[in-house]
């Protein structure tokens, strides 16, 4: 099998010739610190791994939309903080954040009041067209060795619930759902409408898969009951739209998944990631998840990147790969992936990970 055939077989919940693998995207810090600034594709080639590139379309906007959404940002390179003011005809929005060598984060969120949301909802720029050139270029780069993944058009991450948590903050969003469920539904409907409008423009996209949801939907953050009310109906509509344009859908729940398994199946998703084990703060029992819903979902993830890459040895990395293979081989299509990003670790651990996956033959 080619690498591409191997990945696509797993995405169709089949068993390829051997277990495919990838990393959950390369972090720029790791590329710069450990791999001399390689590109994502060069890093895959360096480890002789079949590549998976994360690339989305370029969006095209009506020029006049920016007259009503003027973004001014101040960055302090010393304190590594930023403040943003967004100027609209009906009022201004503000947020702030910080960054370090590894990542960035919000200090204050953009949406703080109902009035803020109404301003955002009216003036947030929505594309009028898409340009697939970045995805086409990535598809050409990976050739028959790999696949291309995309992210939805959404203001935060991959679903209305996750995006709203990004806009307002997770705890305030949960409290709103408890106290004013109809208001939260209105907010989520507004976000979903924008995503669906843009997804219709994705017809013919040369990507292979789209990543939805996010950690705010995991069962270590919200209950299955909350997920059923505020995630499931929106995911179902999104997933149908993505299927209509020819994409596989992987539900990304970085955190707890064991109490949401059946709900992910109900959502119409094709697969589930990141299968985070307890050692990384999740609750995934990969073998049990595979037994319960492996005939309905493919899985990606489950490899403990802390124990295997960041603090591991080649021997430990190999051991963890074989554990993942044994847990999934009888029930689910599976791609072996670190359960989240990693920033440290001897490159030889990654090389051992890739070679061990080659030995996992079905």
C-alpha cells in the first residue's frame, strides 16, 4: 500500500497492510529547537514517515466588510502580551492575551456581555468565496504518501460549542448553559449558521478530512447531558454538511472521551481523536473504546507523548506503540498519533515510534 492508501483505509475504518501513524501536527518550537527549523513536510521526510499536513482554504471577503471590522492590536515584545480593539459601527470589542515560546493564550475574552455578542454576530467577517490553492499545494506535496486535513470555518475551533468557549471562556459558557439555555442555543445557532454558509463553498475541496469539536466538549469538562443538548445537534448539522462536500469528519475531544463515545457516534462523525490516556490527563481506555464503538468510528491518538517522546527512550516509545496496536487491532480503524502536541524529546524517540508502527502488521 502507499501511505495515502494506508491512511484512507484507516479513515474508512478498515485494516491496511500495517498501522499508519502521524504526529498531531509539528510544533514550531520542536522544529526549531530539535530539527534545525525544518518544515512540517521535511520533518516527516526526516523520520521517513508518511506525511499528514494541516491546511485549510484561503478565504475571500468582500472588501467593504473590513470597514465595519477594524482590528487594532498592540503587542509588547518585552512582556509578551497583546491587547486588541475591534472597532465596529455599533461599539467596540476588546480582548487581551500573552504568549511564550510554546504557545499563546487569552487573558480576557472577546465576548463578555450579550451586547458584545450582538456586535460580534452582526459584524464578524464571513467569506464570500474560497481559494483552494493552499490545499491543492499541500495535496501535491504529500502526493501518494499522505493526506491533508483541514479545519472548519469557525471563530474558535471546530464546533459552535468549542468556538463559543473560545469567544467567552469555558466557565462562563457553561454557567450560561445552566442559567440561560435558550440564550446559549441562540449563540450556538448564530455560530453554526456562519460555518454552514461557508462550508457550502467547500464543494470540491481537495482535502481528505476535517477536524471538528475541541477539548471543551470532553467529559472532563462537561457532562454527557450537557453535550447532548449543546454539542450534539450542532455537530450533527455540521457533520452532514462536511459529508455533503466529500470529507471525512474526525471529532477532536482532547480530554475525557469514555462517557461521550456513543454521543460521538450519534453525531455522525467518522472518527474520534485524541484518545488521551489517564497518564496525560484524559480518561481513554483505548481497548475498551475500541471494543464499544470501534465498528462505528476510526480512532486517532492514544500514544502518551510525555512518556514516549518528551521523557522517554526509543525502547519506551516502541513499547507504547505496540500497546496501542494491540488495543485497537481487532475492532477499529486506527492511526497511531500522540494524544496531543509535544515540545521536547530526543528525535530518536520519534524515529523509534515510526519504525515500531511499521512493524505493526494486520
